[in-house]
């Protein structure tokens, strides 16, 4: 068993993409892992099966990120199943893109609810179940550091909210021995942003290394932050973007 043996984790949006890679990485390190999903129930159950085969306990909970009651219920479910939550990874997200003139107020409210409000609600719900040594990691975006193309204002705004949340919570939760950090992925090969998609070559050209990230690259950064090596890192952001903001 790895460095997270005996720990328990909750990863939102763990049914596919980056969240699934994070969940599986934490399970490989020995953690019991709960994942949430919104629409991909079958895929969430497949991720759970993969994690269970590693010898840890795993479960999937349906929790639409705009549904505050569902988010709180997901935390309770994980805490009850595992006897607490040591690690929370706020990963679930979407990528609205397009002319800013076309964005409606309803779009703004929905995206802020998914990326910012859900993160706040989940932290509030999870902290009572977390003891010293707890770890909270948000998945932001390299677009909070640099927006190289038009069409991303709403997305960048919603992810930027996580910076203030992370720094503020680092102060609120530091005295309890809980760290709070962010990982900012750059272009990462998932269904949200396939490495063979129409914009992929342009995105690759923005990077110093000339390539996409794999979901496992982001998972490795999360594993560092939640592991022993990350014990004195809090209020920080780690950019994993092949050098797009260099
Ligand atoms: P995917 O589209 O591959 O996966 C998104 C995940 O989030 C799924 O598990 C999905 O669940 C879940 N999800 C989406 N909407 C909701 C919702 N309303 N309520 C609950 N869960 C939801 O995306 P990625 O894996 O690429 O993205 C993961 C995170 O990384 C996001 O926060 C994204 O913004 C961020 N990111 C991604 C980058 C990239 O290039 N891929 C770059 C920078 C940041 P389900 O399928 O069950 O609906």
C-alpha cells in the first residue's frame, strides 16, 4: 500500500477525464475513494470497479454541482462510508466558450455555481469530517494566469474565484492543520479538450513543451499536494500546463 493507506478521499467529477485519473491515482496510493458524477453513472461505476480491484474501498454518488443539497449529501455519504474525509478534490467542471456578448446572466450564474459555489459548499460540508492533516485541492485552469485567445472570459472569471477561495481557506483552516491548494491544468487530453480536436494544434503552440498534458499529469500534481511532501504547501497554486503561461 502507498502513502495514502488508511486515508479517505472525495473527488468530484470522477466519472471521466481528469477527475477519474485523480481518483484512480489516489486509490493506487492506498486511499479509499468516493467520486461524484452528474450524467455519467455507468462510467462512474466502471471507475469504482477499477479502484475496488486495487484493494481499496470505493463508491460513486450522483451529485449535480448546482444542487447544494446533493453536494452536502455526497459529503455525508463519503464520511459515513469511510468514517471521515481526509482529502477533498474539487474537480467537476465544464468549459463554456464563445463570444462574451452571447453570454446570458443565467450562464454566468450557472458557471459560477458549478465552479465557485460548489467548491465553497463542499469545503463547508467536508471540514467537520476532516481532522488535522486534511487536504483540500481545487482544480482551476491555466487560463487564470493567461488567456491567450478570445471567448474564455466567463470560464476564466469562474476559475479565478478559486484563487481567493484557496488563499482565504488556507488562513481559515491552517490552524486546524488542513492545507488548501490549487492545481491549474493547461490543455489536457479529455473529452472536454481532446488532443486531436479542432483547436488542439493552436493550444499546443501556446506551450513551451509543444504538447498536451495527460490527465495523469494533473493527477500526479494532486498526489504530491495530498501526500507527505505537500504538508507545508498551502494557499498555493501549481500550474501543470506544459509551459503555456511561461
Ligand atoms: P471532462 O468533461 O472530461 O469531465 C468533466 C467531469 O466533471 C465529469 O466527471 C462530469 O461528470 C463532471 N461534471 C461536469 N458538469 C457537472 C455538473 N454540472 N455537476 C457535477 N459534475 C459535473 O473534463 P476534464 O476532465 O477535462 O475537466 C476536469 C476539470 O479540469 C474541470 O474543472 C475543468 O474545468 C478543468 N480543466 C480542464 C482542462 C482541459 O484541458 N481538459 C484545462 C484546465 C482545466 P458527468 O460526466 O457525470 O456529467
